[in-house]
């Protein structure tokens, strides 16, 4: 884990989602990195709070797992969320009540960030948004 990822995970433990924003070219990026993916600047990245909303751009349904802690949640969805252009996050899709599962997701579905405890670690997950935000 590099310094950027460590800082990001510390914010997640505090239930805050941060993304990096380049002050030179305005790119918003996730996952975090040591330099801007567009202009390659290593000195112009700043941490910016993100509301944790986005849209599903890809997904898959998992029917088998080698992880015992996920056996009771089968099947479950893994989703790729676009938080902003250039900022994409992969996570689980959970029901708003915190249980695994949902109706089948669709590309473009709006999602909202939630947090779950897994093995003593706070992890970010997403639920389908109750109301569709304006596009």
C-alpha cells in the first residue's frame, strides 16, 4: 500500500470518501495515485471530499466464492461505479437495509455510498439510490 492509498483508507475508516483532484488540469481521479493520470503532475493533486454518488458502468454477479465470510451472501453483485469522469470505483452492491443482494443492476443505475464492517475493517459499498438524481 502506498501513501495515497493509506490516506484514502484512513478516510474510509472515518466514513469519508475522498477522491484526488488535479489543480493543474482539473481531472478527478480514483483510485488514488502518486501523480495525475492526465497531465502527470505529482505536485498538484489534492484530496477532495466526494458525496458517494455515482452510476453503474459495469457489473457482474458472483455465484461462488472461496471466501468463507461471503458464502452466506451468495449470490452477490460486484459493480463498477463512475463517481466522476476519470474516477471509477469497484465495490459490492448491497440493499439499502445493509443485506447483500438487490434487483439486477442496470448500466446507468444511480447508486449511493454506504459503509460495512468486514473483518475489523470499514469498507465502502454501494446501494441503489432511492431516487434518481438529475442527470
